[in-house]
C-alpha cells in the first residue's frame, strides 16, 4: 500500500504545484498574464513555473487585459488549455467584453462545436487596506452570467485539487483565489492560509460543497475567508450550547444546492455569510434556493451577513466595519436562536 506524503503548504504554493503538475501532464497547458513569469505572480500563484517550463509556456504580457485574455480565448478555441491571470478581479471592467461576450458565450453560440478549456484565475478579497478598486470579491457578478464555471476554494488542499479540475475541464472556469489565503509574507499571516496538501496529483470536483463542521442547531453557509470566520464563531457558539453546521460552498457555479437544503432540513435554521455585497448576491441566491425547496423546514427567518452596498473603504477601521467577522456571525446566530 502506497502512502501519500502530506506536507504543510501555503495557498499560493498549492496553486503553483497544481499548475506545474498539469503542465507536466499536458503540453497544451500554458500560463499568461501580468507578472506571472519572472515575478511568479504578485500573489505567488505561478511561483517557480518559468524556471521549470520556460518563457514559451509561462508568458509575461503587456498591461492589456483585453489583449491577453483575448489571446487565451483564441488559444483555447484552437485546442490549447491556457491559464490566464486577471491580476485583481476588480480589473474586470476593462476586459468584460472578452470574458462575457466571448469566453462565456462562444461554446453556446457555436452549438457546442467550439470548446474553450481555459482557466481565468483572479485574486479577490479585502482586509488589508487596498481600497475600493483592489478589495472586492465580486463572486456574484460572474456567477450571475451563464457560460462560466466559478470556483472559490478556501483551503490549500482545495486550491490544489480544484485548480487541477479547472484545468482539465472543457468549459471556461473563473478561478477566484483569496489574497489573504495565499500565505504571502508581506500580508498578515493567517493560520488558514497553511494546510496539509498531498504530494502528487489529485482533483477536487467543481460544484460540490463541503460540510466542514457537522451540527444540529443551525446551518451556516460561507465561502473562502468567511468559512474561517464561521468556524471561529461556531467554536464560540459551542460553548453556549449551540451546535452549528458549517458549509463551505467552494464553487458558485455549479452551486451545490442539495447539500445546503439537506443541512437546513436537519437544523431548521440558516445563516449565509458572504464577503461580496449584500444585494443581488450569493446570500440572496442561497436564501431563495432554501425558500423554494425547504421553506416549511425553517423555524426562523433566514439571516444574511455580507458587505453593505458601499465601496470597500481604504480606512482600516471602516474596512473592518463593513467586512464580515466572527463576532458579528456569533451575534447574529445568538439572535436567530432566540427568535
């Protein structure tokens, strides 16, 4: 029996390892974007790849998101498997025509005759005072638009396994990684940014949520950083005799509604936590899905915790005020349990 060696890796190293393995497996896989080569990506997701695979397969591009995302789309249409990085998700505005009118729609408009097996990876998340144009998550913006799978892993293990799945998928995948979970030295070091990751190749399926903590009193659904806040709040709630079940969505498209509904039918209460904006977002979609399929299983109104509908502030105290945190989740659950 072969034992798979486990190591402790940061999120960025787990991502880079996944990409390297897939580049070894398939010569059609290549990487392009701003600073993905010699610099290794400003969030470390392509670290060491250029030394291993060379400039023909790890390409630094000019600062023109429309041009290099368009180039990736063309390459994917011709049978390559590009991984293209949009440095910050906030920059989607300058290249949304390529993303939504081309990447997302070409497979549909070609009647399925043109596949676009490409990964658009992008950094999301706030918490380190990078202000309104570099701190958003925008999960719902991409999840709302048909034609793209949307992944948002929360652990190094899932970052590696889901990146492998995204690269192998024949559909375009938007792969969102949270800056705070990359484990970079110039950001605040979080325990959640480091985790056990097996050596070698493995995959984690897209579109499958994970119950990361079982409980019987309330279901709390989160994504990326909010999952870790929820787990912190759940530990405190346990001291008060409240047993919370915690679900990590991991993907927004496909959305694993079945896992959520099954949990709510057991706990009869639901709290949804998101680092994206409150209105028209993931919290609303999850809540509506439960209302449609498990309304009469609820013993109290659904509670939603998300960023108010304001730009992310630069000021540290104001930023922390608008972002979800463990204390706020704890307070909301206590109030819910008392209803």
